[in-house]
C-alpha cells in the first residue's frame, strides 16, 4: 500500500503577519487535493498543550519543540501539517528542521509597521505601552530565517497570492 507522503509546512513570522490567514487558505486547497491536513496554530497549542508556559526564551523554546514533535508524528503518518506559530528563535527552528525530515520553512514576512497597523488582537498596543513584556518584535527579538524554502511578503501580497506561492513550492518539491 502506497502511503501518502506527509510533510511539515513551518510558518514563522511576527504576530499579525498573516500566518493563520494563509494557513486556512492552504488547508482548503490541500483538502481539495485529497490531502489529510492538520493546522497546529500557536495560540491553540499554547492553550491546550503548553498551558502554564510563560514567554521566557526557555518557555518559548519548549512550546516550539512541542509543536515540532507533534508535527513530526503527524507528518510521518501521511498528514500535511501546517504550523502557524511565531517561533522567533532561529536555533530552535533549525532544531525542528533537523528533527523533521519532510520540512518546508515559510517566512511570513511583514513589516513591523504593518503588523502594528493590523494589530488584530490588540497585542502591539499593549506591548508598546509596556503592558505586555517580552513581546516579539517590540521588546523581544525575532530572528529572521536565513534560508527558508519560501518567503511570502504579506505587506505586498494578498493572502491568496502568498498561498499560491507556497503551493507552487510544494509542487516543485514533489509534496503535491
């Protein structure tokens, strides 16, 4: 029996860059193509799998490693896994890449200015006033990926254009 090839599509980018929006568009497209799909959204995983963790570097790394581990389990069972978490630190993303053989990193690039303008959750406002400490991009670093397989520019592209770019790369890499 020929098992479906799973993979991990690892989104990284600032809060409000468009990771969740693009994830949902991709989920719909992959389902249309007959793929089994699971989205591991950073906020949901933090609520259900990483409850009690704070936002120190150590806690963030633990959270991201948990997401990576679940993604690996799902992908090896033929699931197309889409992760949508900020995952701000390069070292832990590289660790996940090494642990997950079928791995595609997507840098969801959006200017800090544009993310602040969008501020869908009101988090930047709180971070800029000091109400939220250790907020990625404001008071905590975000380390851009050095060699992602795909870069989408959500301050210049529509979510549909970004998703199309990712689908094209998945086809080139023979995941679709």
